[in-house]
């Protein structure tokens, strides 16, 4: 008698919902290639796409079939204390007080406080403009004792100007903690998988630190804060760090010169396997982007 994949691995496939924030681009192909590549894999969970009123005209240009598959969440321009957020988040104005890249975390927090998720399922929080799907992420096998999965980039923090600037930014505002990043790899803030029973630890802790230390207005601080919380064990749950050879998420940016395609024009990761998800694909050579653009315009 043959065993199923779950029985071989002692893990389980995921029941998964995906959360992303994409607004202000007025380019329907951005939404089409992200959502289209996802649902083409057979994904059956919910895609929560956080947008603003100004995006509705652009989204109306998508096919009706694709629109019907997406759960659009129209965001307020401010977050008030009535949403159950901490008092410090009262009347945060999207344009004036908080950078958009940071605002999304408060939007997620507000939404999740009002829309409880099933504890034995998972949520994937991700970027969308530079992320595509090659296989159904629901089919990925995950150990059930893991609360949160995060993904390394192929760079040591100290060796990357941008990552060091993110962490110096945090260090200048958060005075305590471990800032020894000489041997630590950067962990991407644009892809995070969380078991729903641990959502509070992820979203609430991130937002608490962001607001307590007044980081909300700082562009790109989310990567620095995410790494600070992980490397200081401040998320308060069981966090699994996967290197860039993992099969779920391949972060291509720092490995772009080594990327190859298989015979089906799918991107291969550092282990020469087809990853479920590719992040930062837009940094690849244009010739590769042309080859993977048979259905969606990944090269635009």
C-alpha cells in the first residue's frame, strides 16, 4: 500500500488565504498577472486584495471571471479608534501620517480583528507587484507545530547597502535589542506565512512596535523591523526561517544572475526546482521575463 505525501512527511497541506495590498498603480496588468497566476494553479482559498476607492476604475478593466474570484477590501483613508485599534492609531491619515508600505499592516490588523480566521488554517501576507505563482501553495506540506514561516534572501545584512540602511533606521529608534547582523541573512518582509492561531503574535506585535517607536512614517522600515523582531525572538511564537533553496518561496532579487528556466518556461530556484512562488521576479533579465510572458505580461 502506498502512502500519501502527508503520511510520508508527517505534515499537512494547507488551507490558506492570501492577503496583499496593491493600490495606486492604475495598471490592470499588475492585478491580472498576480491574481491570474494564483488562480491558474487551482488555488481554492480566498485572495483578499486591499485597495482604495481610486482603484475601482482600473479593477473594472479586469475580466469578470477574475473579479469574481477576488475578495476586494476597500480601505478607509483613516483608521479610527472605533476599529478596535490601540489609541495611538486613532485617526491615522493615509496620506499624511503613515507610509503606504506600513499602513498595510494596520489595515490587516483592523480587518482581522473584525473578520476572525479559522485557527487551524493559514494566512500568507505578501507583496503583489513583483510576485507570481507557479504551483498551488495550498499543496505545500508544512509541519503543524510551526506558527510562522519566513524566508531568507541571498544576502548577508551587512553586505547589502539597502538592508543595512533599513536596520540602521530601526536601531536609531529602538534603543534595545540585538543588532549583531554580521552573520545574519536578510529575511524578506514581503512574504510571510502565518498559522491563524498565531496571527495575533505576528500582526499585533509588528503594529505595536511600529507605533510605539513612531516608525509608521518611515519608508521601507518594515523589512528592518521584521528582521529585528525575528532575530530578537519578539514575535512570541515558533518561527521557522527557510533559506532561499526552499520550494515554497524563491526570492530572486539577490540571485538574479543565476536564474534559469525549465522546459516549460517556469523559473527554477537555487536548488533547480520549480518553486510554488517567485518573489522579485521583476529584477530578472528581460530575456527571461519575455520567455515567461506567454499568458501574462510579466515583462511590463
